[in-house]
C-alpha cells in the first residue's frame, strides 16, 4: 500500500489505532481523527512516523454534523500542505461509542446520540468527502457482529450498524462508476476500552465470549487492524459491496 493515503475516523485508540498501525506497516500514510483526546492522537501520529510513513491527526466529532464543512476544509488544507494532493485513497468510518441498555429502557436522547454517531454521521461525512476520494479508492464502513447475532442490551446500537450494512451495498452500487468500492467489516467482541472495557476487563464476559467463539478466545485489536489492511489492499480489489465478519467464528 505504498503511497496510499487512508483517513480513519476515531483512530486515536482501540481498533482505529490498530488499523492505523497495521496500514503503516504496509506502507500507507494515515490521517486519523480524534474527538477530544489530542495527546492520544499525537502519540499515534508519532508511532506512524516511527514506522516510516507520514501521519497526521484532525479533531472531529462525528456526532456533530454541523462541523463537517469545517472539517473538510481542514482536511483539504492538510492534504495540500503535507501531501501536495487533493484526495485520499481510502476512508474508514470507524468512530463510535458503546451502548448497553435494554430496548424498553432506552431513552430518546440515547437513541438520537447513537443515530447521530453511528448512522447519520458516517452517512453525511462520507457524502461530504466523496469529492476527495480518489478514483479507484475505497470506503470501509465498520459494523458489528451484533448486527447478525443478538445480545440483550445491544439492540439500539446493532440497529444502527444494520442500517450501515444496508447503506454499504447501495454505496457500492452507486459509486462503482467512479471505481470506488465499498465494504463493511463487522468485528466480533474485541478486548479494547470500548464500552468501558467490558470484554477486556470483565473475566466473566471474556470467558463467555471465548466459549461462543470457534477459535476459543475473544478478539484482539490486531485481529481487526490486520483485516482492515487486507481489505484496503490492491489484492482485495475485487471485493465490493460485501459484509465481512471478523469474529473468530462467534455464534456459528
């Protein structure tokens, strides 16, 4: 992936950070976004540069759609100044938050927040960025295994991810004329700080996940970072409009 440029939303920690570092190991330059923790983002950028590629970080809250025009302007300025170009090759819609509340207890405010971050955000951010995605590039949306299997308390979150999975197929169909392919990656349960670190820090949850996974353990961030590097590679150039689950075989 040498000379390729990837934009990852929510790339300062967890899965996004792993994605960025795996892409860097394959020679790609990476721009990450962060919502509030600038130091974490700067640390990732430093690791990217230590890997021998160019990296940068921009602030973005994907739930604040009114900020998207200013973000795109900042991206354009960064691309011109640091890369002497006006486009990226790949977009990864990764940023998100956890939500573990039963359907009957979920409030309208919680629903609206999840909608803003997990569906409306990537929907309109991608729309804004389309003029700046190079012909022959790709978009990778991030879903969840929870859109296939069910775990009580995750229904609202999973419904937003399900919407992204349907949208992915339409994006692939409509953007194919530009040579832009669109896929969606659905991670299973991963040991990160997502959702308060439930899978990583709660031994009971971790063991339950492992017991329901064919490969016998919960996932690790590098399991997803590596999958993203593969899906954005030229070797995966004929994979389009697909949902790929990276869960180690959960609930088979």
